């Protein structure tokens, strides 16, 4: 049996970036087999991202599986958790683009993400998925992140059975920020 962690980066990002490199090292020091997930972000929607992630699964039935995602990667991890049934979910700065969130999404964000992505997000209900998630879930958010993200993580913390929320002081939406990484390392050390 192995302890395997899948690390899913945020929108437009890759796990080669500095914050993710440090995260990979944290997990490796705790004897995890680390799988850096590659997502082709351009001209695709959430349904495509989930399919792309599922094609990179390498664990065996007897392995302990951990899912880590940042931002849109956290959405991918959360949506995928129903089928993967991980031991632990680590959701860093969970994006507020579930079906229930769309009425709060700023027009500028909708324009940036595009009509196809926004339309596809309607297929993913946080409320329905949350009822199927029974694993330990750690939620993280930077203290200075946008109110829409806070609404999502606070709702997640309230509706997930085994969740714990950490608001990281003096931190924004940036996984490479020292304070963010310090909190992630602290939690990883408990796994």
C-alpha cells in the first residue's frame, strides 16, 4: 500500500511553478508518492479538466489517496472526490464557480472565463456533491482573498461532514506566498 497525493494546479498554472515545487517536497518528506497533474487549460471547460485528470490516475485500490488542488484545481479535486473516494481532500482557495455560486460571479470574471466555461459550471452542484463526500477535508483561504471565495469556503466548511477551515493571515490568492506554504506544510506534517 502506498500513500499517493495528486496535486492539481490552479487555472493556467503548472506544478513546475515555485510554490508547487515546495509543496511537492513537503509531501515527499512525508513519504508520499506524488503525482503532478497536468491540465491543458486553453479552450477547455471543467468537464474536460475532470476527464483529463481522471486519465492521469495511477493508484491501486489498496492505496491511500489524497487529493490536493489549488483554486480551479481544488474544484477539480472536489468534483473528482466522489468517484475516487480519497482518504483526505486538501482544497486550497476553492474557486467559487459551482452552480450555486454563479449568481454571485462578477461580470468581469464571466467575461474572462468565457460563456462555454460558465455554461459548463452549471453542471456541478456543490450541494449535491457535498452530500457524497465523507472524507477528512482541509479547506484553506488567504485572508485577503475575494468575498466570493470566502462565501464558497465557508459554505463548504459548513456543509462537509469532516471539514476544517484555515484562514491564513496576511495572505492573498497565491500558493507561492510564504505564509500560505507554511500553513500547508503544517497540515501536511499531520497526515
